[in-house]
C-alpha cells in the first residue's frame, strides 16, 4: 500500500520535513503531493541526497513525486 504525504499548501521547508519523516519511518512506496516548483525540487533533491529514486509526475498545477528505494 502506498503512503501519501500531502504537502500541498505548505511552504518550504515543511514539505521536505514531512517527506524526510515518512522516509525515516520506512513508509514505502511513498508519494508526495506538492503544488510549487520550489517544493518539487527541494523534496526531489532531499530524497535523492538520501539515496532514493524519485519520479516526478505533473498533475495540472500540482506535482506527485514517487519515491522508491
């Protein structure tokens, strides 16, 4: 079952913190929902820096980041 972190409406660094907490809890597969390019890039960089793979899917004005080990 996929864990979803809904970080829409939060400004950085909150989406990154929410994503890191889910990663630390071992909640995979993980999808993160954000609505700004800045949040998308910050979450992507943070996950990749921790050694995870990230696929970004654009959904209208929002983004879904699929994070896997």
